[in-house]
């Protein structure tokens, strides 16, 4: 394999054999030719030259030679590349040098002369294998650490991108919300501004003054409502609920009672069919707000009059509420987004927060709200709330 570390280990093994006697060199070459490609050298210096020219898997050297001795040559090899196999051939008289060389880790094995060809070939084979495994291992480690580095760079980039995106998306959302809030604040503020300057100039017109004050006070109310609704949509999740165990039907009934007068004024008949015997656990105040927003929308939609019908019942482990009207239905253009904040259509003074609040409160209660599919002509909202076992 040729790893990223650049070390080739598939070629034929190369063995450097060193002995000052030609006959011994020939014998070594013959014994090892099946194991690998044998490169002979007749002295320590010649061997060192050859060693620097090419890559070897194994060096086998006689100890006793004129000039550089075997143990010294193998020590230099070890220093250059510790993974290369190193074998010292020794005579009986070289025993001390051999022991030193082994103790200092400069050779892997020694063979005393006269050596047996089979034994030498076997030892050479296993040392070469060891060298190749060590090289392969190193190149895998190098490759792994290169991959690791790449991975770390990619992770850092990902973190940066994520951070940029998250803050970008947040800023974008905050920016859009702010623009809409400012837009909604500006209208009533302008009106109040004009009204107060008129008030200051109209000492001699009590009727006009009363009318102007009424307009200003209405606009102040609108501002207050806007603030309340903004707080409602941005409230933290279900932890902010205050369960008070008001039964669902009681909540609905109280809203319809409060809506009786506005309905009468708008020519809207009210029908009420409530039969949810097992109520889900509720934050009564906030659920009241939900039903109120839906019924207000319904009445606002039926400009020429019509019927508002509210039903409740239990279905398995859920309570179902339907708020139906005979108006024109949700306009197609906003059907998909109608539960998003600031979606409003054809309503002067509509903030587009009513249904966003409905969804928020229902979801905080673990439920869902949807536009019912089977609404005929008019519109029907359906709320499904889980009843705790
Ligand atoms: N029952 C309904 N029939 C027809 N259209 C509806 C109905 N309910 C809601 N809509 C449409 O959905 C829009 C969004 O309603 P939503 O209650 O969220 O905001 P809004 O009523 O415009 O303003 P506000 O924040 O004052 O409630 C409305 O402007 C209206 O066009
Ligand atoms: Mg509304």
C-alpha cells in the first residue's frame, strides 16, 4: 500500500548484507534470495553508502570487519530508522559486543557463525514483516492525523458557519419583528400626537375637545393591547402556564356570554353546544383568550351578519373545540401562514397577532389548532387538547 505518508511497502523486500569475506557474502545472498532482493556490501563504509542510496527492510552484518564494525553500523541504521530489521552475525569471540548491541537496542537478533541458511531465512522473513507492519502503521497514523486535521478544520468552519447563520437568522427575525412592531406603534402614536396638539389649541370648543380626547384614549387602548399581545406571543413556553382547573366548557361559555352584545350589534346569532364532560387541565385565563380571539375573528368576518357556532366534546383522550362561522372563510392568500405573527388581511387596525396567540396558547397546553377541512362556505377552527389520564 502506498499511504499518504508516502512509504511504499508492496515492493520486494530489500536486504543489505555486509561481510568482508566474499564467500560469506555469496552464501548470505544465496540463503536470502527467496526472501527478498539482496544487496551485498563488503565493508561497513560501503554498506553505509548503499544504505543511504535506497530503502532497506533489513540489514544483516558481520560483526568483525576492518574499519566500521557490525554493531556500530547497525547502531547508525537504528538511529536513522529504528523500524528497519537489524541482525548481527557473530563469532564466539564477539560475544561481549553482541550482548552490548542487544542491550542497547541496536540489533533485533544475532546469529552465531556458522549459521544455518533455513534458520537465517526464517528470521529474515519475520523481521521484514515486522518492519513493513511498523511502516504501514506509521503511514496509517500519519494519514489518520492528516484526516483529523482536515476534520478539525472542517468542524471549525462548520461552527463558524453555524454561528453566522444562527445569528443571521435571529437578527433577520428580530429585524422583521421590530419593523412590524414599529409600524404598528407609529399609527396610534401619530394619531395621539395630532390629538394632543388639537386639544392644546381648542379651549373654546368643548365638544371637539371631548371627541379628540376620545380618539386619543382609543388609540392609547390600542397601544396597550398591542403591548399585551406582544408579551403574549413572546412568552416562554408551557412553564408560563398557570393551571387553575377551570373546566373547558365554562371557559367557552363565559367568552360567549361576553360576546353576546358585540354579536347582537353585528347581527350575528350565537349557537352553543358544549358537552366536554372531562376537561383538559387549563390555564383558564389564557384559554379564555384563545376562544375570545377565535370568536372575535369570526364576528369580524361576518360583516353582513351570520351565525357563530361553538361546539365542544370529548373524543378519546382529547377534547375537541370547534369555532364555526358563516363568513367568507380565510382568504386563500393567507391560509398557509394565518397562524404566523403579523399576518392580517383586509382589517383596519388588525395586528395579525390573534391567531399567533391562539396557536401559542394551544401548543403550550400540548394541543393543536387547525383550520377544519370540512368547513362549508364559512370557516371552522378546530382545537384539540389532550386530556391528562
Ligand atoms: N373566521 C375567520 N374568517 C375569515 N377570515 C379570518 C377568520 N379568522 C381569521 N381570519 C383572517 O386571518 C387574519 C389573521 O387573523 P388574526 O386574528 O391573526 O389577526 P387579525 O384579526 O387581523 O388581527 P388581531 O391581531 O387584532 O387579531 C385576519 O386578518 C383575517 O383576514
Ligand atoms: Mg384577530
